C-alpha cells in the first residue's frame, strides 16, 4: 500500500490554489509519484479539474449553510422564509397618502357617491402623479356636499380576479406587480358565477380570534418579490370552495416619489358634477420602498419576542415599523428614562428617510394603530428627532513620494471618506461617534496619508419664537469641556434682540456656568447681558431664560449653538441623531517633510494642536 510521507490531506483551506497545492502535496507523498513533475504533465490538468470541483462544492456548501440561518442569509427569499417561520411578514412598499376635503359645489341631489378609484392629480418635484381613494363614500343632501377627511393614495387602483379551482393543487393567488401596497388591499369573495352573494374578507394580523368560519386572508411575499394572497383551511379561517370568484383590489404605487404633494385636483366629474374644490388637510407622506433584507433580519426576532403585544420598549420598537414603514431609524425608551422621569409613558422617535419630522396626523394614525397592541396603563408619545452636528477640523500629513495625487485631490478623498462615514456609521439613533474609528477612516482614505490630528465641536439649533420672551433648553446630553474662569466654550450664530438697537448679538459663556450676550463695536466685543442663561458643563445642558429674539441671521430661521465636548467620543441619547456637519467641516493636508527624507532632523517639523 502506498504511504503518504507528507501526512494526511489538508482539508481546511478551500480556495482553488490551496486545494490544488494540497492535492499535489498528497500525491508527492505517494511512492508512485516520487520525483514526478506535476507542473509539466497531463496530470496537472486533472488536478485542476479536481481542484475546481472541490472549490465549487465548498462554495455551494458554504452558501447553503449561510442560507439556513436568518442572520447569515443573503438571498431575499431565504430571509423571508426564515422570517415567516417566526411569524413575521415583511412590510410591502407604501404609497404616499394624503388627507383632503372634497367639496362638490354644484351638487343638487339627494345623495352623492364618490366611488373607489376616482382619480385625483397632484404634483411633486415637478412631476404629476395620480392619487385615488380606495373605498366608496356616500354623503347625503346638504348645504355643502363635502367628503371630509378623504384619504387619497398615490398610484393606480387595480383589480385582479381569480376563480377557485380546487382540483388544481398548485393554484396560487399572486399579485403580479412588485409595487403593491398591501395595506390598501380590498379582498372580496363571490360565491359563484351564478350566485352574486359577495363577502368581504379582512387581513388576519394574528390568530388569536381566528376560527374555522372567520372570513380572513393572509399575505406573504413570494420568491420573486411579488405578493401572494391565501385563505384559511377550514380550521384557521374559512376555506374557499370550488367556483368561488376572488376579487383583489389594490394600489400599485411609485413608492416615495410623490411624498410632499399638497395641491390636488379632480381628474373628472363626481357624479355628473364638475365644480369641485379640494382643500388639503395633510400633504402626501409615508411613501416608502419595501422593507430591505437588513431590516427584516433586525425586526423579525424582535417581532417574535413581542408576540403581537406592546409592553416593553423593545415591543414598540418591533411593532411600529410593521405599522408604518417610512422609517430609516427608530428609538424607543420608557418614561423612566426620560428627563424628568414620567412613568406610564413610552416615548417613540422616528427618523424618516427624507429627514422630515412626522406630521401630527401621521403620529395620531400610528397611535391609533398601536391601540390594538398596547396595555391600558401605557401611553405612547412621539418625540421629534434632534440632530446633533459634529464639526471636525482635520489636519492630515501625507508622503508626496507615495502618491501622484495633488494636495487638493487628497483633501477631496478625505472629505468624501468623512461624508461616507456619516452616512454609514451615524445618522441613526444608535449611531455612536467613535473618535478612533473616525481617525482611521481618514488615514485609510489614501495610502499616502500618514496621520491626522482632528479636533471636534458639536452644534445644535433652536428655532426661536420671534418677539416673545421664551425659555429654551438645549440638551447636548454629553459632558462639555469645562474651561477656566474667563475662558469660553460656547459660541453661536447671530440674532437681534427685541427692543434693542445695538444690532447683531451673539452668545458665549464666562467659563463659570453663565451664558452671556454680546455685540461688536468695530472689532471689540461689548457684553450686554452677563447672565441670560446657564450652562451645565457636566450634563451638557444650556438653559436660556426669557430669551426674546427679534430676528435671526441664519436663513432657516434658527440659531446655531456650538460647543466643545469633553470627550471625542459622542453619544446620541434618546431622540438624538449624530451627523457630520458637511458645511462647516474643515480639512487641511500638509506634506510630511520627515517622510520625504528631509535632513533638518525634525527641527522645523510642524504639528497641529490636539486641542480646540
């Protein structure tokens, strides 16, 4: 028997070259192939074939193993399948929805009906979009024929029909369009072509109250990204019978394209009347793409843990995205963690993809939807996100002999890397700013960059109520640098004070916890109020008492307050979102003389201060 003098065949390395080398090593250990030239022989081709086959099998086994688990699956249909086993249905695309009052001025009839699918038109971003109502609405004779609180959805009102064929075991009821807003489904079942009796079915969100006679339907996403409607089996939900005619109506939407549309017109008469006035109560909002793979992987386990009830903060964090999908990030905390503590409440803050705050109408809608899951002792409250902007001042050194790029090109690379860092690591509630990781991002922007010294400031804006003495609290929720008496930490953009003729004013602090106002006479600061508020350096809270602003310098009607943090690691607390201030970001590149081989022994080498 041949003996492998080189030891056993290695099987832990599965890339092609290593597999082939392992096979050659194994064969060289056999007496039949002593001193055999594998590289120049036909056997090398056979080894290639064996190595390719082994590599393919290893790759397929690795992929198959990954797809077996929710956390590691990369194919959408695998993720959806795992989520379904946990009772989680991904959120479909969402159509922008608007609320309007439609008045028919020339109506003179006993009753007036606005049928589902009536087309309204509105513009967003210079493009016209079609909006529809999804339910028949009838009003009786009145002095004013007004359809109040009418909800319009952007998209096309579409109908798909199926006839149930019990003998076809593979029959499926699929909506062959990826852009169906599942929340707009209207499902009815007609007994047969000879019996017009029609029953409306409702979507089953859980199985608690579903019996064998419940007229409910279920939904699931198919492997092709389409949506399938299916019905009960006579145990969980009423079963369909042969010849039933299924009508499925729904909105096919352009997703978020029409968000922000505000002015609506009717595309045609309502009844036979054409004098129509439309008043917008809530502009179109909520349009969103379907839930992505990362979101499904994150939300499915929490949804399973929540078990269709909202008790803990994590329950709300899992349930809200299933009820309202236009969310890029969500933060939820119990009232015991509020400042001050408020027991019996849970606070919810939602960051939308567009960055706009939720409207009051949207907040109330989500509260209404949550009512089916909450317990009586807990009241959900919505809090708008607060953006905390980080202002880096970056000075990097680079070796010009390691690159052909100019100083300007390197600065552009660093700036792009910083903006990508903000997109990837920050701009969500859990996005903590890690200083060392940020510095590494700068160093990795190009091989020629040797080091960087970066200092930080953070800012927040307030929108003052003009010509009204008001108290403002600006909570940075991070400890601030405590300067010596007479030094300052705080700076602000300009504003004028009601009843004051000294022009543009600014804020700073005196290093002892007092906020002051000052203005300039030439280049000289003149302090006017020595104590218009206070600053707590340890908590990062600034309180402006009786602050009466007449005008502001910022074009967006805000005042920006900028401070120096005590730590370079910045933590978002509760409803705070961190973001790099791309406008005030400063990047400077300096050629490193020592790296170039300068003979000055470092005597004239310059460095940048590590402190603000």
